[in-house]
């Protein structure tokens, strides 16, 4: 399960959610087109910017990244917009970058992707 902040929230504002479809188009010699979907349902992607993290919150995200081995692992993620739980998600990157500018001043950005099932 994706880590939460001390407040119980998954993310801070502003957040970003992207809905992605995959439609292919075949164009014929007479100029007509045929469209079809590569996959049946929309895929979700969330970009989560986190600021003012304390050391324990930052450590929780770091441990989560290590335990998932970057983008290799899968986990459940609850959409902060509508509360829907997506059971098959992964991290978008194999690197975890964060900054610490002072006490309780950690920051990172994490991108979560829904995987096709």
C-alpha cells in the first residue's frame, strides 16, 4: 500500500491526475479511417509533489521505493480525487530523488502509474 502523510492524506495540493486512452488509427488509400483501442479501459497516472516532509515521512517514501525496487513492484493506490482503490499500480521511475533544505523541510515528487491488467 502506498504510504500516507502523518495527516493521513496521500498527497498535498496541487496534485496532478492524467487519464490516458490508447487509440490507433488505420488510414486507407481512399482516405477513410478505422479507429480502435489498444486497451479497453482508461489508464490513470498521478504526479504527487510533496513538500515540508519530516524525516520519518521522507524515510517512509524511501523505504517504499526500495521495497518496490523502483518501477518493478506493484501496489494498491487510492485515488485522492474519488477514493477509488487501484490494485495494480507501480512507480514510474527507477530513481528516487529528494531534497532536504532543513529540519522538517524534505521534498520529493513521486509518479504513480496504473498498470494494464
